[in-house]
C-alpha cells in the first residue's frame, strides 16, 4: 500500500521527482567518471611494482575508511554546500575498488604473455593498451561495478549538504515519519543499484576471455 | 652473424656469475643450441641478445652492430622470439597474433593480410580455417606453430627460441622439430635455441654450446662434440651412449661402398646409421643394399663399415660426412 502511495506521490510531483533523480544520477556519473579516470591510469602506473601498488591501495583504502558524512562535513568549508562536496565524498568511495581491481587485473596478466610482447618489441604504452587493458578489462569492469553500487547508495547522503538527489526524499520521510515519501527516495535507489549490478555483470561476462590453457596437448 | 665477446652477467648477491665470460660466434644461417643443466645460464645468454637482459660486461654484436647501441624496441622487432609457453595473446585471433610485429612495424593492412596467410601456410595451418580462431581453440602443437609463425612475421635475420618444443607431446614434437628446422634452413635464419633436451640439440643445431655454471664448456658441431668431449662434465652430459647418438648423425650414403649384388634388406641413402644398425640387428643381415625406394641401387653398407664409422668419423673430423654439412 505504501508503495502505491509512493508511486502516486512521484506522479503527482513530477518536477520534484525528476529533478532529484537527475541530481542523483549526475552526482554518481561525475564522481564515477572522475574516479575511474584517475584510478584506472593510477592502477596501470603502479601495477608493476609490488611496493607502489601496496602504497597506492592502502592510501586509497585509508581515505575510504573515513565515514562519508565526515568527508561531506569537512568539504563544506572548502567547496561550499551542494553538488561538489557530494561529488568529492563519492569520489573517495569510488576510487578504492576500481584501483584495487585494476592493479590485480594488470598484475595477473600471464607473465609469459607480457614476456612475448616485450620480446617482440612492444613499448610500455603499446603493452598497456594492446595487451594489459583488454586482458584486465574484466576485473576493471568488476571494480567499476562495485564502485557504482556504493556510489548510488552513498549519494543519498548528499541531502545533508544540500546536494539534492533522491536522499532528499529519504531525509524528509524520516523527519516527517512519512513512509511513502521515504520510499520515493529509497525504491529508485535500490532499482538503480540492482540495475547497475546486472548491467555491469553482463558487460563483464561479455569482455572476459576464458584463460588460455598453456600446457600443450595435441 | 651473432658474436658474443667476453659476456658476463652477474646479479647482486649471487655467489657466482650467471653468465661467466662467454665468447661465441654464430655464423649467418646456422642454428646454435645452448644446452646445459638448469641454472647454467643458457636462457640468460639468449635473452641478452635481444636485450631482455643486459650484460654486466662484454659485448654482443648482431651483424656487426653492438646491440646495446640499438634502441631495444627496434632491436626486438628485428629479432624473432619464440618461448616455450608460446605466450599467444588470448584476446586476439590467430591472424592478429601473427600480425603483431607487422603492425608494430606499421605495414599496411593488405600486405599484413597476405603475409599472415603465407606464414600460416608455411607452418602447416589453413589460414581461412585457423586465422579467425582464438588461441584457446587450438592444440598445444598448433599453438606452437602459431608462435613460430608470429616470430617469423617480420622476416627477421635472427631467431631466438627458448625451449620451443618443451610444451608439445613427444610424437608431435618430432614432426614439428623437422618442419621448423626445414623452414629455418630454407629462410636462412641465424638461430639461437635454448634447450635441455640433448637429442633435440643434436637434431636441430649446426653447433651445440654446452654450458655449466655460467661457463661455456664446449662449442662444436654435434658430431665433433660427441666424438671428442673436452671434459668429463661434457662426456657425462652426453651420456654413456654417445657413440650410438653419433650413428644417428651420419647418413648411410656418406659411408656406403660401391654397389654389390646381394639379397640383403634395403635402406634409403638418407637414412641414418642408427636406423641402419637397427635393421641389421633385426634381420641379422651381413649388410644393407642402399637404394632410394624403387630407384637404382646406389651402394652397399656392410657391417664392418657401419661399426667402424663412429671411430673413423672421430678421426676424420666431421664436415665431410656430417648430415648438416650438406643442405
């Protein structure tokens, strides 16, 4: 019943609903885009050194362990209220899984394959683009999937710093003890998260190649 | 031609040099097998030629040019490289794998396509059937053929092969060895091959370099090395049956005498003496008639000649009767 009421509320207030949904998605897309654009190259850069990977992954992990709410609060004096502190907090959530998976994916590329590539005269960049990126794409997409799910949920907190998004309905719902209102925020968030899970899993399966069996048998 | 001049490779903290003052000359168009127990430095020696490893001191010249003065990527694109595990790129088709170096050298697409077909045919694979497949759909032997074709793609003068037959089952191996050897001779490649299989080295190589603890122990033709090991290590490494191995390197036609009338069993002129001996042992014949299939009788091989051939080969030196002496 409350689900019906929530649905009706959303239909009766289309501008509020679509604006919130749009804000929510923009926060997620921008933070994921910036997060992937920094974590994936960083992962490639550090993957060949065990020590550099360790340092990078742990620094990212340390930031990740700060509660998002604390980051939001700390960011307000520098970035003001609204969109940008929210994006910063979400960026911090997005980086660690993407970075970790990129490092693992690149490091796990079979060393005989990279040896053959080097021996044939590929440069570092050619190796990264033609060999490592395609072979590590499965784990990288899996990292982006984890980040996306966390960011979609995390974006609900933006409401606390005036970032808008579907979190506004959740906050209002709790404050007014209005269950249907709460669901107007919560249900789309859940649907988006599940859709991301399914979509990225499909994509991951699509790009992953079965590992080649190297021991020879005729 | 490849020259190694007093090449030393040492690793910090290691008790001895991985490669210890190795000097070696490899003539254009010949195959050299580096062989020895694990850890003898054979792989490191090979990998210094295309700069996958850097010598601590000494010089390596390929066609007169010091490899350390050439850009490593340019150098590697001009040298074919085959490894035991093949290292095919699993996300690329067979055709794309073979085209790797051609693409790095920026050849145009039409030429690449033609060359890839030609290469796949050369190694006994149907380009239309195999070209579009992924490596995982191939058997071990087929994969090694693709790896070999990929290394030949840029028509390099020099080929480096690291245990190229190690991952292939024994029956397929013999066949692939013969085919690769023929291709390498036909295309006049200078080949450095690492192996731990003595029979493979004797079969494939014009010269064998036996290494131990980073040192080059002996460097000679297979028949000379079998006839005159220069140390007890080399003799032990060759095994107690080295005289029998020598028989395998001598052709019937190189030691046969004039034809004579006989009902003895027939042997082909290009068969080796190991095979001939086996025939004599099996039939208890006095000798063998040498004849090509149904062709005319070419000569006669009697027991005494066969049995003395190893000793006289050692005496004469090898080139005149050595299988590899004549192409």
